C-alpha cells in the first residue's frame, strides 16, 4: 500500500489520462492508523498496487 498526499480524485484523473486500468475503487477501508480511501491497479509486472489517502487528510497518532 502506498499512502499518497495528492487527493485521490486527482490521482484517479491522472491514471485515467494515462489509460491505466483501475481494478477496484475508490473504496473505503480501515488502514493501520484510520479510515482510508483506496484504488487498486496492476503495475506493468502484474503486481497489485494500492494507492490510498487517509480520509481525514492525515493519519491519527
């Protein structure tokens, strides 16, 4: 999983521009430090990648 600082809506827009297929999402899940919103895609080698934002904008301490 990769936590990204860029809002997920912008990440999704960029992925769509580059014709990257989103496998699932955006979906809300529970992360290690709070609720996250995630999208899933495969990298060129076939590895599943999760890109996420904490819903409140930052991880809770």
